[in-house]
C-alpha cells in the first residue's frame, strides 16, 4: 500500500498517477449527463480505464495536482469504498484496490489500478482511452495495434540481476536433483556440480540466474527481499460465511520446499467420507492430495509475477479456494478450459516442474483436477469467479453423489489401462447425470459413451435426451427411476390422458404437453393427440384454441365393454357358486 509521503513526490505523467481535489466528493463516477464525450470521460471510470491501459497506476482524490502535491481532504465515497470497488469491477471488468489514507484529519481516497493483461485493451463508452496531458483521448491506432499484438513475456525466463548461486537454498537444490533423477531415471544426475545442473536446466544462462531459479530455489530471505509476491498465504476459517480468518500462515520458501510443507499443513485439517459398496468400504478424502497439489502447481506456474498480490488459499472445513494473480493464459477461457492445451505464462518454470515429475505434462493439471474431483462424486471445480486479473478456483469437499463415485470406480476397474475413461468422458457423464441439455453436450464424447454402453438415448427428434446406464441407478437404489425414464409408448400416452380427462373433463393442448414434460416434445404430443382424435377416442372442440374431451363414441364403446365385462363377471360368479354347491354335496353315489 502506498503512503501519502510517497504520493506527494510522484509526478502525474511519469509515475502513472492522476490527482484530483474532490473536496466535496464531487468527482463524477461515470460522466453523468454531460453532452460532450470529452467531458464525460473525465470521471472515475474514464481515469480507471486509461490508467489500466497505460500499465496500471493510481487515481488519488483529496490532493492537489500541482507539484509538490498537498493534502486537501475529500468526502468522495465516504463510508462506501467497498461499494465503489464493486461497481468499478462490474462496469469495467477491472479489479481495483481502494483504500483511505489520512494526514491529520484530512482523508485521501486512493484507487490503485492494476496493469492490463498483455494484448488486452479496456474501453469506456466503447472507446479505448489514454491520457494526453490533462485530457483523456481515444487511443491512437498505433498504440492500439501495439497492445493487441503483444506477446506475454516469460517472466520466469528473464534474468534476475544480482542473484548469486550462494543465494540458493541447498535443501531445495537437493530436492530438485532427487526428483529429476527419479523422473529421468538418471541417478548420476545427483552427483553433478550445482552450477552444471542449473546450466543444464537453463536456470543459469551465461553465468546469470533466471527468475525461475529465484522462485524454485532461492533462500527464504532472498525471496522475501526480491520477489515478496511469491509467498503463499494459507487462511483457515471455521465457517464459509466467516470474513476474518481463524488462522493465517505465510509460506515464503522456495517452491521445492514450499509445496510439501503447504500440503502437510492443509492435510492437518483433512478428513474423509467412508463409502460402502457391499462389504467393501473405502474412504474418499475431503481434499484429494493430487487435486490440491495440481491446483497449487497451476497457480505458481501460471500466475503473473508482475502483480504484487500473493497466492491466497482459503481453507474451510469442507471447501478450499485457490486465488492467484493474473487471468487465464492466452487463448484459455472458462468454456475451453479442459479442451485446449494451455500455454504456461511462465514456460521455463513449467518445464522444470515437468522434468522433475512435479507435473506430468504442461497444461494437464486442470484435467487431473476435474478427473479426480468428479470421479469422487463431488461438485465440478468452480472457476466462475475468474477474470482478466485473477484465477479463482473453488473446490468442494462434499460428496454430492455417492452413486456416481461408485459408478465411475466400477467402470474404471473393469477397463484396460488404454481404455479407461478420459476426463472429457467423465465431464460428459456428469453433465448427463445433472440433466444438461443435448445441445450443450460434446457430440463426440456422447457417441463414445453410447458405444461403451455407459449412457442410453431416450426420446425422439427434438425431444432426444440421454441418461446414465442402468448400472448407475442400481448404485442409487432407484431402479424404478431408471424404468420411469424408458421411452413412453402409445398405450402409456392413452392411459395418462384418460386418467387426466376422467378427473378434469376437458383439457387444452398445453395440459397434455405438461403431462409429458421431458418425455415427449410438443410436436410429439400433438401427433399423439391428433391420432386419438382421428380414431374418435378424443373429440376436438374449436379451431384456434381447441379443447379436448373423451368422445361420445369412445364413451359408448367403453360402456359396451364395461357392460360386457359386468355380464362376464356375473356369469363367472354364478358358475363358481354352482361349482361350490356341488363340491359341498360331495360325489354322487353309483346305483
């Protein structure tokens, strides 16, 4: 957090800061109703957008813009800075930090604006803004093209000037050697000099160490001094609704030491759910070790180290959140998260993790997170709170569907190693289980699951939907539900309509559609009803908004059938009574 003494010495253009007096709290939020676009831009949203496009900076309200800047105080957003922060994020997609500073009793409001992601331009009223002197002007074509053509630099590959081999942690180096030799099946690697190992792994280039060497291997005090944002904050709360944490631990060690210590600490509060399948009982942990490690590995290898915020892990009794600075890597979105191979933001760092067996393959971590979480019957990993400035992952420990966990477990046990279900197949099974519409399913995955007889198709034409195979419903002890999802035939349609009309007398088409919701499309219902009208089972009354009732002809037929049944029953009863009397008299004597 910046201080007033530092702010007083900053220069607007050089230090990316904008000063406004705003003594009466009169700085417009969005330009209001000013007729000229150039006047509307000179508002909080306009300056936030322009400063973000410039690489981040500060909008300071309550200080003069003349150098050296003096504190005059402001009433701007007094008592509502949380609301202001939320509104700016909602309206721009930019995630600022807003705080108050004081000199004596004079209040200064600071809006700290982050740097835009590489290749991203932000706009106010559909115009990309930049500061030009005292004005906010549309961004020049040259500057705009320069931004959108940017390639995100590999921070981990850049040289960390002044970092020496003596600044590295010997224990971390030994762990790197150990893991690399096991992964590469090369025991001799552990005997090589440190300098050669660092050079072979490109952590040392032309005698200079990289930022990857700093993050992975540097001593705690060196990391704290040179790159304090590498620390990981673990916060524990007893309740998900709780705001203050009950316990907070800082992890500032190099990665090769940090990752094990972090997992051990999380695991201290770990529990498990017992799952029984017949006589066989197995436990599913609240927090799966592979899922948690992959989540942390992803955060460390993909985060944006140019941003000063740390990785934050929030642990609750049955939930864990991992939040890291920087949005998804280029080309990755919420929609294609598990379909597209990701490009690590820090390629060199990610390569080291792969070569040492910390991760299997670059970009595969999210697959493992989804695969393990859904296989355990838990909710899908939730990345929905992610944006351009941070990735937020929420993992639930609660087993929502015990039967699904048993279903997946039984399938995987039966399949050969090369045929086991992929993460995309498990995701598709989970979507079908949750009733996701056909249009939102991956057709290729659906076809594969149909071939493996793990799902079944129901309905026709527009009303086609899929259900899990009978095996799943056996695990749920809901076999009746499975049979209820079988395709409905003409006899079932007629019986359902007859039951409804016997109670209601009349019905509209929308009533019939409602009777077969999720089983027949409106078109299919109309076709069945038209057939019943044609064979004179139903009678249609009216044309534009017709109603339907049982036809007189059908009622007569039912009455005839009913009378015939009654006569038949009477004859049967009479015959049975006669046979009973004869049985009582016993057999006739011969003369």
